C-alpha cells in the first residue's frame, strides 16, 4: 500500500499553538514548557503577533549561563531577530527547504492574516514526507549544529 504524503504545510503542521507573552518571565516560560512537554515557545507581543521564538537552549545559554535571574528576566529580552516563519498554504517542500536553509527544527506557521496558527517540526516533516527528504533535512540540521561532546 502506497503512503500519501502531505502537500501543504497545513496538512502536516500541528494546529494551534500557545504563545508566551513578551512580558512574562523566563521562569514562567520554562514552567509552561515543562507543562506542555515542549522545547520551544513562540513569543507574542501585546498585538498577538509573533515576535520571536524561545527555546529551552535559550534559557540555559542566554539566561542561566550568564547568571541572569529567570524570575526577573523577561521573555521579550531574548527576542533577537524576526523569526523565520512559513505560510500555512506553502508547500511542504518549501517548509523543508526553509528548515534546511536556516538549520531549524521547527517553524511557526502563519495564516493568511499573518497570525500564528500552528507549528511544523522536524517530526512533522518525517511523518509527512518520503524518507529520503527527511534524511536530507536531518543531515542539513546536524551539519549546521555545533558538536559538543
């Protein structure tokens, strides 16, 4: 039996996505990540627009390692640049290409009004694409990540 693969990001992504306000503390974000069992949270502003992404690695490297207090450090302090996003209507191949190009494991997905509507991850790609394409993505991300042993 032949497996049918996703054609669009909308077909492969996780619907819905919880944001953390840029005015919340890093400690609040870490607790929410633990509750949701996730390693990244989108950061949204007062206008409900995506401002950035916060990862568990950001918390360790940019907060704890620098002796900052996660209870008083605001999430908004960690937004560095405009996040890499993709449209829900984009093709799954476009998502794969963008993830490879930027060596990211997840992309926030925006609807036609530029509002966050979901996330697409490396695992979503693995479930939605042929094995060879998934291997290319994993290889590109692994090659771009610093190796720490």
